[in-house]
């Protein structure tokens, strides 16, 4: 108990800064991107498939993530993070300048995605995992509290702002949050931590050698992709999906906020559990919720209580997935190659998410509804459960202390 308390006494400021930082960077757009779909259709005449195609840019970010992770492992988090937060704010401002050209939209959104790599959990979970060992699961869960709290209010606030002032003001709001809140918090609250790279474990093994030697690196990447991509696919079209299932646009925006708020529930419950229970079992339990949520949405028409239930089930799983992957990365492989391995899971998660986010848009354009996409999402989650159970026991070596 003393070691738990000591970790929190020493490192809570870095944890708080990480929670605010990850909430105000590129991740902030993930819970709000669907707010812009209908306004863009109305303003520019773009189809949902054309808008969803912008997610193809995440292929490049996926391929860059392991290299970005290696950079963070080798040179530290602070400097790349500060620069990326600043540029992310400018990228949001650039998004507000769209004129209806799809080429301009794709290029600008690509720049936002590439810059945003360093403002996500790739950087912030390394800050936290290096400082917390005995209570690592709970600490990683707390890293996402900021996302959840901001996610509760942002969809409704954005929806109202966009209806009153236009979609451009939505991006100005996002820019203001990252530049006036996220950037200062990271400047004052994030410091690199000496002695957190597991040097005590022996000679340095190159990441490529570890990748070839330990099949669990690849297996964890597949678990992460199949567990996360279905959820991000749902999130990318959540508001228009609900409106097609007889939910009013304002209520759909509210439910998007409920989904984001439910992330905090899943985050905290999973964080407590994985410090005590084998993490793959926890991952499987949390995958069941969105499968039920998708089954509810396959009914064709939703009442508000049913839609609320689906949103909560999906949000809880969304909150658990990222933290479980981060915890398993540190628990199975240590901190030496943490960001490189976590970056590799991001690669697979992103590639699968792009396929899902682009696919769901074009499937809707082709079939006129989301039924096929919902069935595919259920199948992906079921497969992820089987792969998680194949990870095997944790390594026998004693967890390293953060210093």
C-alpha cells in the first residue's frame, strides 16, 4: 500500500498534465468528427463516402507511428510534444479555411493527422507508465479522464455552435482549446524522466530483434486492431447513424456526448481490474458490450432509451480498449521499447480503423443503411476476444520500478 501511495504522491502532477494534454490534442477530434459531416454535405455537396475517404490519410500516420515511438523512446517526450501541440492548433485553424475543394480537405486533414501522432497516447501513456508500476492500470485509466470529461460536453457544445455560427467556428473552438489549454499544460507539466528505460534489464536489444523473437508483439497488435477498429468505425459515423435510426439530430449529439462520458466509466473500471485480473480476460469482458450495442442498432429503429443503452455499452468499451493495450505493452515487454511497441499497435489499430471508417461510409452510400457494417463490427470484436486469450501468461520477470 505504501508503494501505491508513494507513486501517487510523487507523480500525480505528471498524470494530471497527461490527462489534460491527451484530451486537448488530436484525440479531441475523434469524439467530435461526426459533428462536421452533415454541415460539410450541406455546404459543399460532399457525400459521406467522400468525407470518410479523408481517413485514408491515417494510413501514413499508422506507418509512421512505430518510428515516432522509437523517437520518443530514444530522445524523450517533451520537445516533440510541445511542437506537435502548437502545430495541431494551427492545423485546426487551417481546417476552418476549407473552401469546398476535396483536395484541400484531404491535404489539410492529412497534415492534422500526421502532426497529431505526438499529441496522443503514444506520448502521454509513456509519461504515465514510466512513473507508475504498482498502480499502472489505474494510472493509465486516469490518463483518459480528461478525454471523457471534455467528451461529455463537447459534442452538444459543438452542435449548438455549428448550428448558430457555422462549422468553421467549431474548428476555431478546437484550436482555442489546444492552444490556450493543452499547450500551456504540457509546457509546465510534462518533463522527461531519467531512469525509466529498463537499463537494468541487461544489454539493449534492438526493437527489430524483439519483433522477430517474440510473437506476442504481433499478436498484441492484432488484438488491439480488432478490438479498437470496430469502435472507432462506429464513432466516425455515430451521429448520422443514430439520426437514420429515428433519433433526432439534437438527441444524437447528446448521445454522442453520453458515449464519450461512458468512456470514463470503462476507463476507470478496466484500470482497477487490470491491476488485479489477467488483462486479456478484462479485454474480452469489455468487448461484449459493443457487440450487444450493435445488435440493438440492427433493429432498424431506436427509441431514445435503447439508443442510450447502445451508446453507453459502446463508450464503456472504447474507454477500456486503449488502456488495456497500453497496460499490456508495459506488462509484457517493459519500458525499454514501450513507445515503439505501442506505436506498432497504433499502426495496426489505425490501418484497421481506416478500413472501417472508409468502408462504413461507402457501404452506406451503396446500400443506404449501416446494417452490413454493424454485422462486420460484431464479427471483428468476436475475433479480437479469441486473440486476446492467446497472449499467454505475463512474463515471470519482476516489474521494474520507475526509477
